[in-house]
C-alpha cells in the first residue's frame, strides 16, 4: 500500500506502463484480502500525474 501511495509519474516510462503498474499493485493488494474501490484507484492515478 505504501508503494501505491508514494509512486509518482516521473516520465521515465510511458503513461500506459505507469497505469499498468498501479493496476498490478492493486491486484496484489486484492490478493492479500484487502479491497480497494476503483474510484480510489483512479484518484491516485490522477493525483500523481504531472501538472
């Protein structure tokens, strides 16, 4: 969860790869028995995009 809350898009890879990595982290969190609302995940993605 800490990785998800601290990762930012830094331009070192494509936006697509960044979003896929976030989705993979969400899947790992779900596999540990925790749930996460999709709107919560979308908010993380939007918040960590460059201005």
